[in-house]
C-alpha cells in the first residue's frame, strides 16, 4: 500500500501518565518471563520497546501501584495472546490457536483444563487468582463474560480471515469491539479505583455508551494507525468501508476519522449525563465512578499517542509483506502441550 497521509486523530480528552510507569514496565516484563511469555533475549528487548507499561500508565494515572501493575500484567497477556492469534492465521496453525482458546475459555469459566502448563493458560490462571478473590459475584460474572467475549471475538475474526470474507459494517463493529479486550480492562479499572459499578448502572445507556464507546474509539484509531500492516486483512474498519461503500483508501480513512469524532461526542455527552443517572440510582461514591470515566478518556488519548509515536508495534519496519511474524512476537504455538 502506498503511503497515505493520516488525519489528525488526537482526542479532546485529558491524559496523564502514572509516575511509576517505568517501574510498572519492569514489573510486567518480570511477570511475563516468570510465566514463559518472554523467552528469548531478543524478544525481551523488543518488549521494552513495545512499552505496554507506558500505555497502561495512562489508564489509571492516579491509582495505587498495585492496581496498575495488575492491569498491566493483564494487558501484556492480552497483547501476547493477540500475537498468537495473528501468527496462527498467517502460518497455517489457526487450529492450534483455537485449541488453546478452548482451554483458556474453560479456565475463564472456572472449569478444570488439560495442558494447564502452557504459558498462556498458566498466566491466565495466575491473573484470575489475583483478580477474583474477594470480588462481588456480579462483578466476577461480568468480568468472566467480557473475557469470554474477547476470545469468542478472536474466533469470529479468524473465521472472516480464513474464509476471506469481509464482514458487514455492523458485524465488524461488534466483532472488533468484543475482541479488543477494552471491556474487561474497563472492568479492571473499577478495582484499581475502588469504584462500585453495579449491574443497574452498568446496563444504563449512558454507561454502555462510555464502555462501548471507549472500545470503538480505540479500535477505530488503531485501525488507521495499523492499516499499513494489515493489507488484505478484513478486520479493519478502513478495509470494511472501502469494500462496502467503495470510498477508496483515502476516503475510507476520512470516513473512519469522522466516525471516531462522532463517537467522541457520544462519550462526552454520556459522561455529562452520568452524575444525574447515578443520583437517580443512589450510587455510593459516585466520584470514584467518574474517576473511572476520566481514566477511560486518558487511556484513549494516551493510546492514540502510543500508536502514533511511542511503540514499535506499528512501526513500518515491523510490517511483513509475506505474513511472517513481527520481530517482537514470541511464538508460543509450538509449545509441546497444546
């Protein structure tokens, strides 16, 4: 694909970074090594340049370090799993990845699994043990559900990729949102901030707009920033709009940017309405919930900058026209216990 000038995607949200961002990056690297998610020195060095600690530090910039460290480990795990999904498809091993997904879904559901010594399965078990203890049943149920959505989203994405089918715009939005990990990460912010978002608040149109809108904004921005690495991939909103609406690459990028701007306005409006909604529901400590909303906005703005300038994940040097894995990917699909 020829180089295309990208629109200005910076968001009108305030963003900040946790003062311990560098330390969190070190902590999550240590955790990844412990569970075998990082094995080679070369990939470990690339892991620092990827900077998952840096981006997650924009999500809860004022939360206690322990909460940020847990969220960062979860997102390191999410990114490494996404990498396995990608190389499973590009190297003809999608079935091996989907077998691993089946085991992870059983872990998420609370069932015993086989091959539990696989690095991703072991890491997932550790994260769940650290996360679920002492949590309210409604929150645990929601979190398990959103984790399962993530992996079923991966299976849906793979079905489109393997069949060479481009989803409709509506199906794309749903599948991409589910597969993004934004929803379980938003759940985790509640823990880090000590906020209570009961189901009656979570299901309101305003809170759904905030959570789903955060996912859409971040996914669609990422689709633009990563387009040069995803030629022929049907799971990209630019590609979907170009296929169905015949706008051309330039016109499709502009159309995605316009959708992002509308979603930002939806998010801002829902944030303004939320205090009145919480008052009507009698929500305790509503200021903590509002802090979670500010965290969502900080993260979205931080992610746009990270995509653009602060990670090697979308560097043109990592794009491979022959489908080979990027240099920062640790291939875990060959683990003997899958």
